[in-house]
C-alpha cells in the first residue's frame, strides 16, 4: 500500500472526496463541472462552424458510419466489405444509423453520430476528473483541463472518429479498476474493468497498451495476490473483446484478418514517414501556437518530459515513498503510448487524442503529490501553495481555451453543404454511385442503392490495402487481380461516379479501368475544388 499514508496531504486534504458518501459540491467537483462546460463549449462551437455538421470534413468518418448503415441493412462488415477497425465503432454508430433510416436521411444520421462523438469526448473529460479526484484540486484541474482543451482531443470530437470513444471506455475502465491510488482487490470491479478495457479494444486495438501496462503494475505491486487480480482483468478484457467480435469473425475469418491486420497494421511498400516535428507538436498539444522554429517545438516537448520526471522524483524525495501504482501507471502508459505513436510511418492528428488522458494524469498526479508534500513541510504557506498552483494551472488552461476558440473560428469543411446539395439534386435516390469519398455520399443521402450488384465498398483505400497485401494505388495495388476486380465491378454496376480531387490516392487506375471509365462515363458537373460528378452514357451498360 505504498503511498497511501500520505495521500490526504498529496490531495490537499481532500483525498476522500465523493468516496461513497453521495455527491457533494466539493472544490474538485466544481472543477470537473467547469471543465465539462468548457469542453462542451469548445466542441459545440466546433460543430457550429459553417458546414461542419452537415459538410464533409474527414475521410475516416465515412467508413465508420457507413459500416453501421450497411450493418442495419443486413450487410456484414469484413465479409461483404472492408472496414479497417474492430467492430466497436460500427456497433456504437448503430443507433445513429437507425435514426438516419427512420428519418430517411443518412446525413441526419451522420450528424447525430457527430453529436454523440462530441458528447463522448465531453464525458471523457468528466471521467478523467473522477479518476484523479481523490488527489485534490490540482490533479483535477490539470487532468480535466488538459482533456478539455487538448487540441487534438477537441479536433477528434468533430465527427465520427474512434479516439473519443476509445478514451471514454478506457477511462471508465480505469475508474473501475483503481481504488484511489491502488488497484482494487475486488474481483467484480477487476472483471468489469477488464470488460470495459476489452470494449475499448473493440473500438481501437491501441487499448492493448494500457492493458499491458496495467497487468505489469499489478504484477509489481499486488504482492501474492497478483495472479488473481491479473487473471480477473485479463479474463474481463477477453470477454469484452471476443464476445462482440465472435459473430463477425465467424462469418468471415479471412475477411476479418485482412481488414484488421493486413490493411491496418501490415507492412506498407514504399511508405512515406510522417515528420517528427509534426508528431511532437501534436503530442505536446501545441498545435494552436505559432512557434518560431523547429527548436521551439522540441524545447517544449522536452520541458513537458522533464516536468513529468522532475515532479515524480521531487514527490518521491519529499514523501520518502515511491510513486503509488496509479502514478506509475499514468507515467509508464504515457511513455508507451508515445512510443506506439512514434514507431509507425503513419500519423494523423487525431491519433494524439488517445495520449491526452495519460499525459494529463502523468503531469497532474505527481504535481499534486509534490505540492501536497511541500505544503505538509511548510504548513504556514500551504493555502498559498494549494491555490496558487491550482490557479496557475487553471489560468494556463483558460489561455489554451481562448487560443483554440480562435483556431476553431477559421474552420471550414472541404466539401460544403451547398456542394452536397447540388449532388443530391442531380443523382436520383436509390441510384448506384461509385465514389472514392463515402462521406460525400452519406451527406448527400445517396449512399444506399436499390440497384442489384451495386458495390458495398465503403473504404476505397482500405480495400486496396486489404486485398493487395498492403499496397496503395501509388505503389501498385491495381496490379493485384482482387483489387482490379472489385473496382472494375464497382464501376460496371454504377450509373454515377462521384470523384474527388483525391481519387488517385484511393482508386487504383490501371490502363483497362481508365479506358473503361472514359468510354462509359461523361462529366456532368464539377466544382471549383476539382471534385466532379460523372454519369454513365446512355449507350453504355455493364
């Protein structure tokens, strides 16, 4: 039980807030509420930007939401089409897809999915605060504040992406598994916490990182009881992941493997690595700043790392006790997630949203422990230290909020509702449309078709990767018969082709496919961005 004797000090005298005595408006509870309001404001303002709720702003949200639309129509993921994530996001979007079906509008369904994802992100802020609230105001201010304003966490909440849901399930699991600073000994809590971690893995396989770190912490700190506790967690993880996955896996083991393994984490030929400075900027949460040089980005990242290590060591020295399991888990998981995001060639801004809760706790927990120990050593200055550190942290986070509001004010969708409306007016409902951007079809309410043989494909690039063993159009995916066949079939059954300026990144044009397209489709309309709508010529068919 290392560290438990000093936790009332480390938490500024509020170590037992909310612990089994019902809800009270303690300082920590007020901080959580305020952070939730700030988080809601940032995410709601983002969705309110012109065209952001009903325009096209991402590629990934199309496959994620589209898979749910296909599923409620009886078309199974992995068996009938490629989706490069576990089925968690598909299942989570089923209610929004059903709402879209009832209203007759996939655009309305997508808008509901976007709002639900933003709400999940806000809920993650609350759960982050509840996870650390026993350590007092400073820990809550830092953890909730970072989760509320971390730029990539806010950005990932603007549409149907997996990271907000991944964070939500992970934090719910950690609240269940940790009993304040220690891993609980209660079998029921360990099992259900494991189930929640399994559900997080069902959304995104990255959840394996906190699972492994948690099992390591249990092995090191739980003494003779380690195997029982680890067993309950591991069993819950297995149940939470495997039970929902089983129907999809049984329907198409090969399709499941090639979608999740081949397309998602398999080898990429001639892959171009994302820049190191850009990764650092995103992971450090400083994308809203106009920094003068690469050196400034590196400096800030180093300062954050030194602060985490320094606060941890300082708290250890002052308390004469090693970090408790909770602190160890937060710091080690932060390092492990950074390593996971740093290793592959691929990197996108929303990846860093998964880092946010661990980075926040890795700063907030040792900071609270250090400040509490320092206050205990100097009782006369304790109130100034307590509220001074918390106030400084709150002030910095307010500054970050203001900066991010400025960033959001400049947001625009890359395909506007006006462009989408023009497509809706041109293409009849129920027509078969092939597109490299499924989000466009969903927002135009032209995703579903009544035409026999119309392609069920929802992710062109993911399909290329899955069927070719990891190749993209630029690296030779079109030379694989399976890839060439699926695209040839898609164009042969289509009456319309809605193609964006990014089509060459997703459609593996070969000489034969290009010849077929030029011989059978004519351009009907185009916009200033370069997206174009093509219609099949009256004389052509099949």
